[in-house]
């Protein structure tokens, strides 16, 4: 599947219409910042529903709570993974 489709350009056509989406929604050649900026521009034009905005707000609040909790009390020892030494496999 090609990353970018050859489509006629128009001066009033938005950028996300010019770049035809592929499997994950954006062309493979785009970097993460450009994907984020395009998504935010799309959200400015077409706002998410109230339920979608509520889910996003809950996720942001939970993430902020986890970061704040870790900053205040530190990371618990029982959640820390212990590194096991790598051993070389000797094959005959």
C-alpha cells in the first residue's frame, strides 16, 4: 500500500485530507509530533463527543495522580523488577 496517494490539491482542502490515511490512520512516513499536531487540528475542527472528552479527562487525571503519587512517596519496592544476570548458553 502506498504511503501517500496522488490526489489533486486544492487551496482550501485541509492537510489531513491531502494525506490519505493508511492502516493506522496516518502515512508511515509521518513522525509522532506531526501526527499529534494533525490530530489536534482535526479535534479543533470537529470536537470529540462529551463521552470521549470525559474518557480523555479521566485518563489524564489518573496519569497525573500516578506521577504525583510516585513523586511524593517514591516507587514501591514490591513493584521493582529484579534483573537476572544473563547467562550464555553453551551449545555443543
